[in-house]
């Protein structure tokens, strides 16, 4: 799956999961989402990556915990890879570095 498709799928899943599960939705980040990359070859913008991070950081503390990731199951298999310093949470810096490095592959 290409990076753009993965990010879009993760964002869409995180927004739809509460509806499917019948639980209240987490408040989405303020403002409209930044535009997705225009083609599959373009890397996502920093704003697009940060918006995705804020969707998963449900309590807004600046880290995505494993519990927060479990609310969006597609993130769980990547959790350890994203949590580069193994502190039990994914920081915005780790999230951004992962997606920018993945886009360069």
C-alpha cells in the first residue's frame, strides 16, 4: 500500500471507528484537514502528517499511547516501529519522521 493510501486509510478509519462501534467520536482537530498529496508519488505535507497525528492523539497530550492506537487498529502493527525511543508513546517527531522517511523509500 502506498504511503498516501495508508495515511488516508488510517485517518478515515479513525474517524469512522467510533461510529461503527457505537461510541462517541473523539473531537477531530480544529479546522479542515490539509489537502492530501496530489499524486501517489508526492510526499505528504507536514501539515497533513500532523493532522493525522492529532486524530490519533485522542487526549491531546502530544503522544499516541498504545491504548490510543488500539482505538484505530491499523496503527497497532506499526506501533513499535513508530515508537523509536521505546518510551510507550509515539511523539509527533517520531510520527513525522516515520512518514517522511517512508515517503522517501
